[in-house]
């Protein structure tokens, strides 16, 4: 059939005229407003905050009953390569899979409705009159509106993924056949499937799987015995779609606006806030807009009853906001993957900081720092029953004096706006034991690190970030990869030298500026991606000589691209 | 008789009155008293409450005999502590609470740490009586427990005593809240402890059996200090004004 199709009956006729689906393949559909080569969104552009999305959605899956596996077995591999990208494709910034559907009606809907983002500014704060705690926020609504030009309807014949191993290019993942809890109301409503793409082949497109004779051209006005579904039908409300609710319910955080550098509340995940067709739907989405007070620890800690925060004046500390969930990605404090000898060195006294556009603005001190951890460290925001009585570590103050660190933990129950400071705990490196030892003012005897469970991980996270933002070349204090070499281990250790940059964030009220840690590409820092040292040792990484690694960096590592036998890229 | 184990064995075969008399006649000495106390500590660690009670009773008799009031008071405290550990019913907790009263009245001259532990024990017994007793008696027991805690200065106590005090205070206030009292009453109860809670800011509070509990207790104390434990304000602030 040629010409523009304007009815479901004509579309059925056109589909019946297409070549039959070959044996062993499945026919699926896709609608687009423009005839660009069908290509996953993840291949068309950079995946915003992809690592953060995956880590956080893995935490959510864990909370939803799919425990994180220590082993990268086939189920865990499928999680990272299929089901987490599925969540990103349907709720977030996209993936390396192409959205398709079993339903020709759903494909028509996506062809005849154009999506566009519309920012909306509002104020978030405590109920009642204007308050010093009021903060500006921006929400990027994704709005669908009738597309009045000619649109395109595609059909693909693709093999069904066996649910074993890893989907090959062109394999169809039928989401209705996926494991729970991933058969979400949205994927069921859309009868959604995904086709695996590969950036290296066919320029990332899936044209070679297209059914001959497609795309068909379709356009409004559309005639059908069944009216086109509403937005609310295609994207079920967060009131019924728990995944939608989980992603939306993460409290907003202050991030620097790219034009002014002034902080505005935004969602920390690139979740699509769908603008629905009814006030009830939009009310359910808007109800998830919130921030977790206090939004800025350093600002909250400098006021209020000093007696409840028994630590030196917080105005002396450099406030650093960590945007990514990092605790789950870093080894446990008692793991022998942490090399304490590396961890306690290589921290600059001062580092340059930059504006949000990358222009160097000055120097920030690192001898006294207050880290504020991401609200993405908590995965239960959507479950009100779990908000009560669960304290979490909101931050850590690390004061460095010579070889000693004085540390305060900042704690907050998730049902209260009150902060508590626990400490001080002092740490120093014991060269004989190759481990940190610790003491407190009331118990000044130095004790082994392993006896301190509460402070360990936050302290190591802080030291890790202090080293990452230092311009001194540092080996990360844990291996990025290690394999058993029979009589020892092969280690690959990333080298960082200012890989994380302090970006200045202006307080919207003008009196409590802070910094975030971003990669050179401007994304929230999650992990080092530069050069690495590779070596073998029969020792656990914790017992490897930090001196030897530092020597190797000094002699073999160069910040430029010159190659070295010991260096991998 | 120099061996505490043998002495205990002998004493256990007699009636309680006789064993105290016995202890007074066997050339009491501080070393023997200490040994009996340690025997009680070990028995407690191994979960043998009966043996622990006997050992502490005997130790108390020995220290009474040699005129060491502090150690004798510690022995009596430990006897009550063991009774507390064994208690399961309201009557058994009531027994501990009642038995502690005369000791508390006489405790002004004792070292503060011992007095603190004695009062905290009574408060603990009252709290647990509230959990297993009748609904009508619940408020009365919690009020007794809080009354006892209000006489204490936790800033002067050692870490383990503070840990007990803090978790008990939080449990008492939570129990009070669960009774559904009006906010003014709850506020009054909380304000009574805000200064004590503030005095614990910065203290390391750890629970060996439950490492997760420490931060929860520290955070709850901060809320009590700020008067925000029973009068909640959600920290999740939502949209208040759509400007465009």
C-alpha cells in the first residue's frame, strides 16, 4: 500500500500485505514521529547518569526482592545487561535497546503523539508561609501532544531471546516474559519488548531487521473502532506503577544550573515525569516532588543548638556534596581490597575548583572537609513505612592534621529533620600493621581498625574522594579488577590525578555555597576511567606495599597517552 | 575454706539464712569476696543465673562482714540484676523494682556509677513491667521508669551505663507516644529530658549485640535534645507554590 494511512482498518490491510514473518522470528512494531533510522536512544546520545541509574535501580531491585548477588552469575549478568537497561529504557534516560511492541495500536500511539520536555519551576519547602528553608526547584515534564504531520510505522522480524546468556544484536526481549518484579504496569500496558542493538554494527541501527515495505506512513486524523488510548493508559500513574513511583520518589537535590551555577532542586535521576491527561494523574506525579531537609548539611550544622553538635565550627570545613550513590560500589570497610597505606596518603592540601562551565575559579582547602552523601544511598524513599526510625549517615567531617584524621559522622533519622554528630574518632595509619588504628577522646588507646564498624566505610569513602579530587597522581586504594593467578593475584589499579573536579555550587540563598564532584565531562563523579597500573602480587591488596605502588606511578605512569608496558588504557 | 567454688557449693546446700551466717564465720576476706564476685560474673556470662545469684549473695555477705559497704551494695545490685534478667512477668519485674527502692534510698553515699546503675535497673524493670503488664498499669509503669531516669545525670556515667540509659529513655518515650497521649503531655515529657540528651552529644554509643543500634540511638538523642522526638516534623518538604 502506498500513501498515508489514516485508519486502523487500512493499517491492518497494509500489515496483511507485508511479507510473512519467517519461521523462528517474531514480528513486532514501532511508531516514530520522524523517519530516522530506528536506533536506541542510548546510541543516539550520551546516557545521562547511566552508572548512577544502574546502581540505584539495582538497589531498588534488591529492596524489591532480588538480592544483589556477590557472584556475577547468569542471573546477575541478566540483571545488569537486560533488566536494569529495561528500567532505564522505560523510566529513565534510555539504553542500548530499541523499544518495540507486540501491539500495532501501541506503535500507532507513539507515532501519532510527539514527546517534548517542558521545564516547570516551583518552590519546595515546609508547609505554611514563606520559610528560609524554601528552595527553588525545576521539573522537566515529558509531555505528549498530538502529532499532526506524517508519522512512521515500522515492523521488525527478529528472533526471540532465549532468556539464556546475553542477548545478541537483534534479539527480542519480551518484557512480559521477564522475571518479577520487572513486569511493570507500564511494560504490560505497552505490550513492550526490546531489541538489542550494537553500536559497532550497522551504525547502531537495526535497519537490517526491518520488514520490507516498512516504514508505513500514517497520520491524523486517525479512525478506529477503538479510540487511541490516553497518556494515562500508556504510562500508568505512579499510584499503580511501583517502579514509576520508586524512581519519582527519590528526593530532589540541589544541583548547579548550567547558566548561573546557582543551585536548584532537581531530581537526581533522569526519570521521566510524564504529564498525564488528568489532574489526578498529574497530582500523583507532583506529590512525589520533595527534598530531604536539611538540603545543605553545612548550612544546617552551623545554626541551631551547638550543644548537639560537639565539633569544631563547621564554617572552617569545605562542604562537598556527593551526588552519586557510592557506598554500594566501594568495598566494605573490613575488606582486604582496601589498601590503607595508599588510602591515607596523596591528599592535596588545596585543589583548584571550577565553575559549572569548567572555568577555574580558585582554590579549595582539603584539610577540613564536610562530605554530604547522596540521598540515592537510600533505596526506600517510596515506602513510607520504612522512612520511620531508620537513621542513615548523611555526611562525614574529616579534619586532617599531619598524619592524623579526626572524624565526625553526621547522622539523621529519615523521619526527622534533626541532625546528630557522632564523634570525634581519631584515625592514624599504623605502618607495622599496614592498617588504620583508631581512638576516641574518652578511650585514647589506639585500637585495631576492624573493631570500628560504624565509622569505617564513610571514612574510607571520604578519603577515596579526597584522593580522587587531588591533583597528585594516586593509585586508587582498591583494585578495579583482580584475578586469581594461582600463586597470587593479578591486579589492575586505576590511577587518578584530578579525575574528580570540585565544581562550585552557589547557595540559592547566597550564604552557604558548596561544591559537587564532577568528572571532566561534567557528569557526577562515579568512578575513575583513566590509566591503570597492572601488576602481580602474592599478597592480598591490603598488604601490598603502598610505597612500591607509589614508586611505580612515579617511574611508569604519565598523564599523557604515552604507552608503557605496565600501563593499560 | 579458701576456694570460692567449694564455698558456694557448701552454701548452696544450706538455706539462705544459714549461708549468710556461714559466710560470716569462715574468716571472711576481701580476696574471697572478690573471688565470689568474679565467680558470679562468670556464671552470668555463661547464662547460669542461679549460680550467679548464689555467688553474688555470698559475696554480699562477705563484704558486709568485712564492712565494705560499696562492694556489698554492688553485690546486692548484681543479685537484683540477675533477678531482672530472669524476670518474665509483671510480678517478677515488680519484685525487682520494689527490692531496688530501699537500696536506692540508701545509695546517696555510694559511688555515682553504682547509684546510676541501680536507678537505671529500677527504671528498666519498670519499663519491662509496662510491656508485659495490664493495659491499665502501662502508663503508671512508664511514668515510674521516666521518674527514675529523670534523677540521673548521664553525662557522669560510663559508656556502657550511658548505652543502657539512652536506649531505655528512647523506649520509654516511644512507649509514651504509642499510648496516644495528647501532644502537650508528650512535649512536657520530652522537654524533661532534652538537657540530659543534649549532654550526650558526641558520646560514642555502641551496642555490641546490635551495631546498627548505635547510630539510631545517637540520632534519636539529638531529636530529644531538640524537642523533636515526640513532636514530629517530616523532613520531606514538598511543593508549596507552582510559579509557572
